[in-house]
C-alpha cells in the first residue's frame, strides 16, 4: 500500500508541468487576477486528479499504447501552444497578450500538462493504491501550486512585460521537449 507521503511526492512531481504553465500565465497578466488564478488552478487540479482515474481504469488494457504515445501528445500540444505564444510575443499590441483562460486554451493546457498523470494512473492499476485519496491529494497539490505559479509569474512579469509571451512560449516548448526526451530515454531528470 502506498503511503500518503509517497502520494504527495507523486502529486508534486505531476504538478510541476502545471506549475510551469501557471507561471507562464502569470507572466502574461498585466495585473494579478485572483479569479483567473483560481480558474487556472481548478483546470489543472481537476485534470491532474481525473487523468489518474482514467489511467487506472484503462490500465491493463491500454497501458502499452498510452505509454508509447503520451510523450508525443504532450510535446505536440505544448509546442503548438508555445509556438502561438512566441508568435504573439512579436505583436506589439498589448491586447494580444495571451492571458486567456477561455475553455479552449485551458482545456488544451490542462490535457497537455496532465498526460503524465494518465500514465501514473496506469501504474496505480498494478499497485495497491487508495485511488480516492490519491486523486484528491494530486488534485489539491496541483491546484495550490498552480495558483502559486500564477502569482510568481505575475510578479516576474511586471518587470519584463515585453518578453512575457516569448518566455512563456519558450518554457512551454521546453517542457514539451523535456517530456519527449525523458520518455525516449535521451535525458533523465
């Protein structure tokens, strides 16, 4: 049986991508918006909690398929979103800043950052894990770290407003590349 502290560490590890993307979202905000930070935290927290459940139930049946493509899915989604942010960074109009938290944007980001949680859910299927407790912990950890990430990004973004989109886009692409390279066995973090 997995211990609570092990689940917390898993939650922290899974939340790192969502945290980094939240920092990017905070970078894009002219002024800290707590409502937006909570919405961002909810998207990431809910997806990080739901994906292990899906993975758990799909575990044995589809484990080979999910493990073989999860890194490609995350890489492609994060690269597309990051590329759009980089493109937008060269537009001098302030209204074009990508601080959007609309459904389409947030769903894509939430899926991209929670693909690894799906794979963790697959592993949960093979171990004695209290699934309910695990998904609550993973979701809460991600929710809290995402809000903290928005705040940190916003503070940093106040000093570097003109480069916020560019930095955010680069970070998203680097996260996607890191996921891809880790799963291909080229690097290990």
